[in-house]
C-alpha cells in the first residue's frame, strides 16, 4: 500500500463547495492534462489524497482508498450515464446532440487512446457542408446519449477537464473538507517514486508552498509522509 498526493486548485475547490459536494470522495481521474495528471503509478490498494493550498500550507481535502482502476469512459458511462468527455475506447462509438447537429465520437487507434486519436464527426446537421467521417468497421458498441439516463451523482465524480483516461475509484472515500497540515510539518514531507529520489516540495521566496510546487503530477509519498496524512483521518 502506498500513498499518493494529487492537487486540487483553489478554483476547483470553490466549484466543489459551490456544488455542495461534501463527499464521500468516490473517484480520481487521470489524463495528460496538468490539471488532471496521469495516475498510472497508482495501484489497487493504494490511497489517493487530493490536497489544496490554504494559508500557505497543505490542506488535505479527502482520502480515497483505491478499489478499482479502469478506463475512465467505462466509469462515467456506468456511474454518470454520460461520457463527460472521457476518451473513447477502441471499438466504441458515442453519439450526442447539440442545437447545430448530431455528433459521433470514436477512436481509430488501438489500445488506450489519446485525445488526438479520438475522432469527432458532424452528422445529419442540415448544414450545407457538414464534416463527415466514416465510422470504423470494428465498432462493437454504440451509445446514444439521448437514450441514456443520468443518475444522481456528486460533482467530484465528473472529470475536471476533457480527455479523462483512467479512473481510480472506491466505495470507502472520506468526507471532503480541508484538513490543514502545519507549515513546519509540511516542509518536512518527502515525495518520490523511490527512496533515492525522495525530495521535499519546493517553497517560494516567502518560504511557503505555491501552485507550481504541487500541480502537474501525482506524487508518491514516503512512508513517513504517508503516516502524517493517515493521522488526519
């Protein structure tokens, strides 16, 4: 079992609060975006802790024991009843409607896709020159959003941005609210993929943490740092 830290920006935390999402935390997504970085190092049995900045120090927002890791599309379809811009897996076509026409998204690549390999076509729009793209022959699943039901769900179950690739989920996540770590303690915390690479977080010129020191990646904790986070719960 390992602990991992992922950053929630001040703006995202404000959206969580505006939507009155107090948990429990159910899922953390990964993608190639810095706002929602890759979670490929996380395994079933690990713990993910979203953190934010509060009063210049770390505030741990929640704790998620990971029970399942899967394609983000499979999670959003099952739990949210919509794709929510998750990457489309090979062999799947996803249709939705907008005022300007009907769209379909699909993937022509093999294996797990990236955004550039997910094709979006405008179809049946009534426009003079609609963009058309032939759907691959290997499509085995088709989803039509207007035929699907969106069940009640929490705001934090929706991907923060497009191109969600993986979803790490669990049914035993904690409540969502800030749990501050004293600054002097936070300065001693170490992160790295191996013992030899363990380093503290960088500080700004005022001796405090900044967005730059936290965003852009999911950080694996040292055993001692993991213990500090666990004691908050």
